[in-house]
């Protein structure tokens, strides 16, 4: 073998290693059918210059060279309704409507977050609890599903009362029964993406050290306490491919039992007071979905300055 052929063989061997094996077995990527923008934890309010910062996020997202087809809003849309009076809650929702209508031209799929729940009013008020958010988001129920571009999308409601207050992360029995039937009714050839506000499974629950007592404790408001129940359900449905969430304002990707769980940061960073929340900068994710169940998730940061 002459020197030129030796160098050519070395180059091909190196390329094969980078690509993951025999070049002859490389398959072309499946056709992309949909691109989503996952925006979560906007926490919009008329303070901290939050409206202008959110507008910048919307402009950055819509100015991507490869523009998303639609927005998945992951919840905590407004700054806070849990401990706020009715007038303030109404003002926060009006601000959201104003900004999203004026600065966004993409369809929006909504998910309820814990801070969207009105928890400070009288329980006899027709809008108490999730009813306020449902009305503002145009939803009949706090959980729903639909199909598009060959994928099934299931939007869950993570927020449930605990004792006399709000909230712990789980699915109540009625919602779990609905979820189970939704997956049973979905053909095994149809890939499924799940969106919840609070992560079903995440590594971000361990970001606060517990050196004092020597044990890790993940609060029930940080990750679904019914993960094992949901995991067993997913094990019966291999077409569940991806679960996206927010809530933690942190970024991670956990792969377990064939399902990928992505906690996709926060548009508001450190609740608009800081672009950074621990190691995660304010931003949003894009989710590219392909025929056959493949997907890519990418986090995009943006600067307020």
C-alpha cells in the first residue's frame, strides 16, 4: 500500500470512529415533521422590566433561522396566582394576553403550572383554583391531548392540593386513568411526547446539597411523587419517547428505560431578577420531531442586555 492509500485509510478509519461505526451502515436522518419551541416559567408581571425581556425572548425565538411551527407553553405563565389577590391575578393575565397577541404569531399549546393556580381567594369563588387559569388559557380541562404530524402529544396537570394548601406534584386517580386510556388508544407506531409543568423525573432535584443531615431529600413539589407509577405505565408503551418540563428553572436531560426527560430551564431565569439561575441561563428549548419517533432537543439562551 502506498503512502497516499495509507493516509486515505487512516482518514476513513477516523471518520468511522466519530460517526459511530462502519460507514456503510450509516442511515440518513429521518424526515423532520415538526419543530416546537418549548417556553416555560415565563412568570410574567409588570415589574423588573419583565414584559420587555419576554418580548426579546419571543423575538429571538421567532427570528431563528429555522423558525418553530408552534409554541408549547410549559406553565407558570404569570408571576404568581397562588398567594395573590384577584385584581393582581387578573392584571397578570391581561399583561400576558397583551404581549402574546402583539409579539407572537405562532399557535400556543398551554400547560398549567403551580403559580398559575389561584390559591388566595375564597374557595366559593367560581374562579378559585385552576378554573381561573383554565379560563385564561382557553382550556376545558387541565389535561388534554392531540395529534399532529404523526405524533401524539399529551399535556398533563402536575399541580395538586396537599392538605389545606397547594401543591404536590402528581396525577390524581382520575387523570391517571385518563392518561392510561390515552396511551392504550394510541397505536404503538405513533410516537408520544408528554409535557408537564413539574418534572416527572429530573436530576435537578439534587441541586441543593444535604450535607447537614447526610441524606438527599427531594421535595414532593419538585418532582412527581408518583414517578414509579408513571414509569410502570411507560414500560407498557415503548412509543412514549420524550417528556418535557420546567418548574425548576434548571436544565437537564435524563434518559431512563427508553424515555428521555428534559427539564428545559426558564424564560425568566432567576424570576427576572437575574439572567442566571444557578448554572442555567434564561432561555427556551427547540424540539425537532421526526418520522419514526426520533427527536432533537436544543436549549437556546438569550441576553436581556
